């Protein structure tokens, strides 16, 4: 048995704390596991585990060697996957977490186009506005909008945008269309969020307050309220693009813009990202800015 196989064997012994279980998982016999571990210890000149009648326990040297083994074996596996990706393309399951509103159509299409390019990748797409724990939930990449305050992750900027002011023709016929920010004070403005937001026009700005009459934690429901003529809306451009094309919503104060937001791809730091993760990040950097209303960061 070569050194790499001995390292894999030792790693399983360390993790399972059992010769017999390690043997079953590696499809070999318990005497073989014991013999190869002894051979590894002999070649290293140091004991890695303490054996007694109650079982085995890794010692300090064993713990140190295990940490080095895991890192080295992981790099070897990554190298193998990278070589396969060169020959066959990215492969494996890619677990994604994306916001509901932009994820249902726009980001889903980005994922679909990636899978057409890399048919060997299986996509597990989760839609949620909750900030997920990448480790606990096993997500490879989370797409998020807004500030990223977690220093334990890598946040790659994909795109930027500013919400735009829109209204339904029925509302504008009934209430009229404001011509400046001062006149906008007479209008009810809905937006997605729970904190004050500002809207700017020709160097001037006005702070908007959350609407007290309609509290909705869903941007599509907010858009529906604006469609129904309940109020004006300061909404994401990608959310209202089709309505603007169809005329069910129109721009109000066309030069007015909301605060700037960034779209991020969030993932765990690693010197050796799996090929499927690396290629999807690059794919997003190309395709996400092409979504209506978004621009390169």
C-alpha cells in the first residue's frame, strides 16, 4: 500500500476512532488497517494513536499529522477534480441560495444557462430572503443584495442598481404625476424595506419613510399594490421591467433614482474552489449585469 492510501486509511481511523469501522468504510479488513497503520507509524518514526483494551485514542502527534493529512488529501482531490474539469468540464452538485424575487426568474435563468454550458453539474437551487449559514446549510454560493457584514465569507460584487419610481396609469390619472421631489411629498410611495430610504433627483434628495398602512415582506406583493394604483412605488428595475414594456406601469420622475444597491456572490474562502463553483462565479460575473436594470459594479 502506498503512502497516499496509508494517509487516507489513517484519516478514517482518526475520524471513526475505530479500526473495524474504518475497515468497513474502506472495504478492507481490520487486520489490514492495523498492519498499515503500524507501517505508517514505523516509517514516520512516531506513534500516532494510543491503543488499549478499550479502543484507540489519537495522541498529539496523531492530531497534528491528521490535520496535515486532511489538508493534503483535500488538495489532491481538488487537483483531481480540476484535471477532470479541464477534460470533461465542471461536474458535481452546485448548491445555490438566492433571494426570492430576483431568483424566481432572473437568477434562475442564469443558473439554467450555466447548466446548459456544463451539463455535468447538478443544480440545487434554494429561494429564500433569509441570510443562510453556508456551512450549516451546505450552500456553495449565496447570491445576496445589500450589505454583507460577515467577515468570514468572501463577497464578490456582481452588479449594481438603483430603484426607480413607477406608478400605474390609473393612479396617475386619479392623483396626477409629481414634477419634482417637493410635489412627491403629497404622494404615497411604497418600497421594499423597513428602514428609511432616500430618492435623488438632479442633485436634490428626499428621505422616504416606510409605509405604515401596508407592511409587506415581499417585493412582488409590493409591485402588485402599485399595479393596482394604491400608491407610487420605488422598486427595483428588474422587478418592473416587463410592466414598463407592457404599459401596466410607467416611469414617474424618470431621472429620479433610489439608493445604490450591490448584488454579491457570497462563498466560503478557499485556496482551491471546486471547478463548478469557480466557473459559476465567473458565469455570474458575465451574466448577472445583463439582467434588465443592472450594471457592472
